[in-house]
C-alpha cells in the first residue's frame, strides 16, 4: 500500500520563518506524520528571513509559470529539508517576499498581501503538477492558504489531475481572516460564481479564511474547546454561522509540542539540565534567569513568574495590568519577554524602571531567552481572553513551571486545576475574564507554593503530562482519511 501523500502549505515554518505558534506546528507536525508513514512535503514562501538563516537551499524548479490575473509570472522553487529528509519547498519571487517582515510592518499589513498570497497558493498547486508527487491531500493553514481549497474545487471540475485531491484546512486563529477587495477573484482566476454569501463574499469583501472553511472537505482547529467556541458570536468573528453550518465537518485537535526542542533534560539553551527526579538543575536555571534580567539574586528565595507572549489585549495583559499593584506587594519577581501593542510596551517599561529588583523586561523575540524563562520560572502566566491552543503552557508543564491560565480554548483543554484534597491537577485556572478572578488564581498558586510538599506534588504532576506530537498526528491522519472519504462521496 502506497503511503498517503500530503502537501503541507503554510506561510511560516520553524526553523525557516516564524512570527508565532503556526510556525511551530508547521515545523513539527510534518515530522510526526512522516514517522507514521505519510509522504509529506512542505511548501512556504522564500522570505528574506529564510535567506538570512543561511539554510542549505538548492534550486528545484526554474521558471515555474504562475497565472496572476491576466499575467503569467515565473517563480523559482528552492528545496531544503526538515529532519529525516522531509522535503521543504520555497517559492521565490523577490519583489513579493524579499522583505523584512512576513505579513506587514509595525504600521500595518503590506498593501499587496492579496497578490503575495494568491501567487503563493497558485504556485503551490503548480509545484505539485511539476513534481513526481500527486498529493492525495492538501493541508493548508490559516487565511494565507485559504484560497487553495477554492482553487482545488474549481480545478477538479476541469482537470483530472486534481480529481482525487482532498483538502483539510486548519484554523489557528479566527481573528485573522484575510479580507480583500472582490478583484482578488480575477487575480486568482476564480469565477465570479464564487462571490456569493455561500461562497467567498463577506460584507462586500472576499474573506480568505472563509474560503478555506467553505471549500475544504474537513476543517479543524487547534483544540477541542476552541472548535466549539468559534461557533459562538463571542469567538466566531462573524464566521460563526458558516462554522455552525459545517459543524459536522469541524474538529478540534490539540497541538502537540516538539520535545526534542523543549525538554529540560536535554535542552542545550538552559543553564543546567534537570528532570522530575532531579530538580536541583531548576534552581540553577532560576539563578541564571535572575542574572539574565539583572534582578536581585535574593529573589531566588521567592517565586519567579514568567511571561512569553505577544503583548496584546487578546493575551490578557489588561488583566495583568489590573492586578499589578497587588502582585508587586508580594515577595516575588516577574520576567516578561515579547513585543506587541505600544501601550503595553510603555506600561512594562515604566514598571521595570520603578521596580528594577523585581521586574525584568525584554521587548524582543529571543528563542534562547524563552527557553531560559521556561526553565527558570516557578509559574507561567497566560490569562488570555481567548487562546486557540497555546504552546507555552504545554512547554511549561514539561519544565515544571506551573501554568496559571484562563479556562479558554486550548488552555482549558491542556491544564487541569490543582486540587489540594486529591492532589491532582497540573496548574491553576479561572473561568470569567475578570481581574478579581485572575487574582484569586494567582493567590491560590502563591499559597500552594508556600507549602513545599504540595508544590512538589504539583510540579511532578505537571512534568508527567505528555503532549507529544504522535497522538495529535494520529488524529490528523484520521481526518485526512475522512476528508478523502467526503470527497469521494461527493
């Protein structure tokens, strides 16, 4: 029996290009699928970020023609690989992708993102036609690949090459939808019959996330709870109706994590290795983290709270701001890593200046420092307004760094509230999006921390949790089979 052939299209993939958790998934899931016997290939744009990474690239195709509106452009395709020889293809068109940022500058999105990602989607299909690799399934991610299911739908009607290629579309965040003027349809060579409320039309615009939802055989998102939440007005961002209509084709699979990269027993980026039965190394990592942020070494006797995040309302920073006065009255320290909204840059810069011995701040993306925060913190804060899955709370479990989360999306799916009576649970979580509820969880965590016996039990519970990709990858393979069945069944 031939292996299932999957072409995996993503706008970012670790280690080549990253802005967020999508890249981690797109770099890890294909490797897990390959281990399960799938023939997986990955395609993404050739950004400047990829070139600066000095990855080994060799030209696979030269002058691949891609129709864009009334013009034919030529793209070159380069090839590299993930682990174990898994091919990764890069679509090169420098005037579209050779830029400092992936999707836009701090001032806003690039004005030509429609052209950029129409070309990427059409090039991904053109690439498959040129390789000795006819995909059984296209697996696309987020709005940047949302046109692929629509392109496949209309090509199946006239091109037997694509007759048996199904599509699965993964939503990582409903808030980002890819809204463009209707003239994106002729740009993509899609018929105007697709511009209807049942198709791509969305309040006078074209919605690329909706395209993926409407035309894929199967849709999934990155946690079970988020798959239910996005069918409500609060979390659906205007697409809750079509998602509810397609609820029998909508699934939730919690993201796995790559424990080859995130394991304190083997992590080369932290000060000392440690595991559940030898925790001395975690104390060394805590001392190293305090030095890294120029915080008082005396703080090692008190809890260190870590934050690694985009600094935005979505991530609960308004709640954190609301409890900061109460938090700073405690014997603890706080370290924050991330970038985002200017108001939070200003807030934490001011707080760090006023409390230099207790608050450490780094307004940056720094992978090494992220590992140090996971290893050296005692607790990790994720009070998100919504969180499709989240990865840092799962990394935190492995590092014995106890998550304090809001019970939303993947945070609710992955963290079990600690119970002092049964001694079960892996963290602390609160339900309502209110500062007082967040504070109650923080206060409970600090109380348990002050009980060494309880804290030791909680830490062992957390480190025993297993969110490896193998289990999640098996669920994806099932969805691939279901998508092919739905296509075959019409």
